[in-house]
């Protein structure tokens, strides 16, 4: 579960980089419960704190959607989609 949280944290940085016009070179998630997102461009004042904001946002979404079977299925689908989108960038 901790590695999933780290992945979501790094996805926050990557998403913010993409949204502010930057590009992501790679996302690394380490077994020692650390990670790093290598990006170029974008607006750094938004990208730097985006990991923590992203974890809080997606944690809230997953909790809100976990109240029903349909919601939990939607949340799982969103998570799988995020994994597939980032498959190109993630290095474990």
C-alpha cells in the first residue's frame, strides 16, 4: 500500500507538470518507499507541492467512491487508467 501511495504522490507531480506545460521524462518508485519525478518545464511553484495535494485529492476521491460497489469499481478503473498512462514513465 505504501508503494501505491508513493506512486500517487509522484503522479501528482507528473500531472501538475503536464497541466502547466511541462514534460515528464520518467517517474521512479523505489522499494525503500521513496520516489522521484523527473520533469522539464512547467511552473515549478505548482509542481513542487502537487505531490501532497495529489495524494490528498485522490485519497478523498477513493474514500468517497468506496461507499458503493459501482463507486469502488469506478475508483479502481481510474487507478488502473493512471497506471496504464504512466507505464511509459515509471521505473521501479
